[in-house]
């Protein structure tokens, strides 16, 4: 069993084309929020079911959609040469601790991201079943599709909890999504100014395809989900994510690579290192050189109002008119606010578009178990022999703790405190690093032997957030110093 090759986000293909598809890289999965949580499955077994399978017409469709992939990419995604390092099934893990890392060819380990992020739904179901069973029945009473129902049943069976009554109401879910898109289209004047980016916010592919049906019914015509675009006659979109900038270690070099290795117009993501001091200046340097190409800038984290005002001023000074792409948690209220800013700053409607993910896909599902609730992320942590990290846009917190959107560098593993030992519940270390005294290597190891609920009771539900090992802290310090330089 394999997932369809197209079951990922469009920018995974453009970043591979502008990067190194066969370079060995490591990505890791974590939840930045949520406290102690239960892992109800074996990540290594789940990965085996996710690797892409090529179907008739896939390569031709990608080429027709401006994502033509060469032989290096094809070799990477069909070879399945990866090394996963995962926590054991039924582990209890804490926020920011690495659940699994995957090392292998860049194109393949990157391709996995949206589907791996969908695991957060099952983890939240299991965690609620173990830690707050009184809330479970209401949380899963009405589901969006049969696949979601099967996921709940399988998850509860793994943690030994009986499934409560559940029913599926696909039509109501589709209608709620349609209603939200219709409201957004009314705010901005046309659904042509909207696109959908919620594949990673869904619990499964079936749910996301239903969401796209509702969005299409309201006139939305673009989505990041290439499989959904092909099946529903939509346009796949997406150019650049943080991993692309991390690979090159420089906003300017990464932006140039994208426009020099792909002939299409580009979208420049601003916040990998720092939006104000690095992302925006680099983007406008490239845009000034390509004034007639229709390039865009994409805002993500940080104070987007401040960033937007600066960007419009810099655009006027440079004599360019980039398209502004606004995402990252946008809803109706934020859309109204930025439409007012658009008018105030003299940006035309065609020069400002909006992408919506969880607001359309997850918040309409009726479930409290959303990706945003635990802030699930899958981040590039090493490219080739170079450790890398995504920094907090506001300058970060230093390496002793990971704040905001700052990620872990290297090839992370988790050390778990032994019973009776002193120190943090978990320490985020590096592959090959000596295990600290009083700890065991949980990554790739065996479960503790306790049932999750017993371990949770022993911990008191609120374990201290993981610390960084000496090796991990050294990598973070080195990268933070490089960033300051």
C-alpha cells in the first residue's frame, strides 16, 4: 500500500526542482504545544504506508501544472531509502520532544510532511482517551467522513478504550466549508483572490477532498493539494517553504536559486531567519531585478501588520508592485483587517491574495483535535552535513530553551529520565551522543512497560518541558551566532 505521488503540497515539487532532490536530509516531527501526549501507533510502520506510489499520468500532470520533475527527483521518491528514528508505540511524550525523525533523499523526506502532520489527530484522540476520557464522547460524536471514523476506532483500540457512539455527516461538513469560503469571497470581492492550503490540517486525505468540494462549490479554484487539484479540476499552487531557505542558509541565495532554477514566477517566504532585516530586503532585491515577472512575497510569522506596512513602503521606493500573499492562521476577521490595510496602502485587489488552511478544513470539522491545538510541525533539521534550524521570527530565545517557532537542529533523539533519577523528564539529544547519566535512549527503544495512563499518573500529567543536551545546545549556539553575524 502506498500513498499517491500527488498527495502532497505543490511547493514540495518546486522546492525539489530548485534544490537537491538526492541530498541526504533529516526532518523531524514534534508538537510545540499540548503537554504530555500519547503516541498510539508505531511511526516506522505508519511511514511504510505513506511512501509515494506513482500512478498513470502523474508525471504528465505535474509537468502540465508547472511542476516538471527530472530523473533525480523520480529516483529519490521511488527509491524509499530512508532511516526513521522514532519513539516506540504507546510512548508518552512531551511538547517539543521529537516524535520521529526521517533521514533520506531530500525530495522523499520532504514529500512526507503534510501526511505526517495528519498524525496529530490520532495522537490527540489517544491523549484525550487516556488523560480526559470524560471529554472523548463529545469530541468524536460527529465526524466528517468514514476514514476519520476508522481512525478513531483504530486509535481507541490501541489504547484499550471502548469507542463511544459516532456518526458521520459528510454533507454538513462540506456545507460548512462552502459557507466559510463564500463569506471570505464576499469580504475580498472574488473567490479568485483566495486559495486553500489545508492538507496538513486535515486528519486524512478523504476529509481534505471533502473540504475541497465545499470550497470549489463556493468558487475557490486553487489549492496546495496536488492530488485534490487533479481530482476536482482545480489548480495546484505553491512555490517555497522554510526548508528551501534553510538549505541555502541565506534568504537572498535561496530566492535567487528559486528564480534561476525554475522559469515560473516565484513567491518569496520572508520569515525563516528574520522578516524585517533579512527576508524583505532580499526579496525586494530579487524583485527589482525581475520587475515584470509578477513575483510575490509571502508573510508567515511575527507582526504581519508591521511587516506589511514596511513592505508596501519598500515597494514604492523600489518602484515595484509585488503580489502580497497572506496566510498563517488567517480568518474572516484578519481578512477584513488586511483588506482595509490594502486600501490604505494603495495595493490593488489583484496584488493581494489570501491562503486558508485550518480555518477552512479543521475549524469546520466540529472536532477540537486540530493541528493548531498542538502546533504540530515537521521541520528540516539537517541538510547534507550541515545542521539547520528555523528561528523564531522575533529573534529567538537563545539555545537554552526553544520558544515560538524555533526548531531543533541536527539529527535529534530523545533521552528519557529513569525512575528515581533527577533532572528534566526528557532531554533532546543528537544521534550518537552519549546517553546522560540517569537517562535511557527512548528514540528507537522499547516502551517503558507502563500503560500510558499509569505513566501519566506517575508523572502528574505536567512534566517539565524537555531540555537540550550538550550537543544539541552547541549546535543551536553555533547557528544562533551565525545568524547574528
